[in-house]
C-alpha cells in the first residue's frame, strides 16, 4: 500500500521531542508502545496528551522487551501515526502495541486507525483520509491494539471526582441537582455512544444522588453548534434547581470547552443556575496508570 504524500502540519520542536522516549532494551524481542490520540490544532490539548506520555514512559520501558515509547496524533499535526510507525521500523522495532487514548468506539478507532496503519484497505476510507491529508503507512512491525478508555472504568471514577469538586462536598442535595454530560459524538456509532453516556449518567444518578441527567454532543455530529446543548440545559433547568455541566472530552480545547460549551451555558435560559468548569478528563492520574496496566497485561509472556 503506498503512502499518501500529504502530511499533517508540524508541531513545535518541544512537542516532537516529548513524543518519543528510548530505553536500552533487555535482550527480548524489541518492542515499542505507541500512544495514539485524536490530535488537535490546540497546543494546550496536545501537551496534555504528551504529559501522559511522560508520566508513563519509564514504567512502559520497564516492561519486557520495550525499547521505545512514542506518541502519535491521528490528525492535524506531527508526529503522525505514519511518522511514528516509520520510525519504529527504521529503529528495528519488531512489535508495536498501539494504545488508543480515545474515549470509546468511533469511526476513528474502528476504521481510521487500522487504515492509517495499513491494516485495512477500504476504498472509501482511503479516499477520505486522502482528502483529510492523513498519511498511510503499512508498518513492517507486527501491530496489536489495546482496548479503549471506556473499558477501564476510569471515566466513571473521573466523573465522580469532578462532580464532587464542583459541588465542594461529597454529594449533591437530594432532588435539587441535575447533570449534563457533553461529548464529541459519533454519527457512525451513535448507538454505542448513546449507550455509553446513558450508562454513565445512570451511575451518576444512583451513586452521586443526581436527580436528573441528560447528554448532548458538541462535535461534527451536531456540526459544532451550541443550540443542542442550550436545549438540553433548558430542559434540565425546568426540572431541577441547578445543573452541573461536565465535558466528557479527553483533553481541553478552547474550541469545545470555551467557544461551544461555555457560550452555550452563557446563552441558556438561566445561566446563574448552571455550574460549569471548562475542564476535561485529563489531567487524570488513572489514565496513565491504566496505560501501564493494559500494556503490561498485553505484553506479558504467554504461558
């Protein structure tokens, strides 16, 4: 499979340097770990994901055979997935574990990443990636892929911690507080995303004492519009005394947390009754711990 010539825009020198960590190896089959995330035009977002790299690299390099840990951005900027896979090949890495730092299943995880890695050759997806200027590279190294973040249970623990921090006490007042979760959304996997967010809301109502909840999207599925969030907020405000708004987004990007969600809060029917922090799942220590745990499990010697 040939590479698409167009490449993402370069990141700055500091980001490129932080996206790779090398170890000395231990005589085992040379392995690499590739932390893959969506990518963003926002330097703040990218650096939050590079922080995860730095938090986990030493522990990952201590796993049997792991000689390199690299981070790749799926789109918008370098280092891309293709760039990092090519670097693994050039350095003689024979096996790479791909760890997607993505919330739950989407067209990115099901279609895009396998195609970028040369594991799928769907003509429509290839053409879409070409239009998006995303390079494809068929790695020589053997590739395995780890589960997504929602399989770890950390999203619910993260939500509980953030809700309690917003309220300043362990639990909300019974019957008075609502919750609006805002995610990116996925048109192709709408059922899976709705199920995941509904289950997370059910946990919040049962374990955190939330009286009513809803979820809405802020990404391409709603064309980056604020109105769906405003409508969801107004619906909850008609049922409860106040509403907490929590972005279930992996990292902070001003486009989403400020310009879309923040302005939707400001334009709802009663913003004084809304509590909102423009935050994200990261920085979350459990993300790094989960990366090391799942890599250790998948790279453990087989009996």
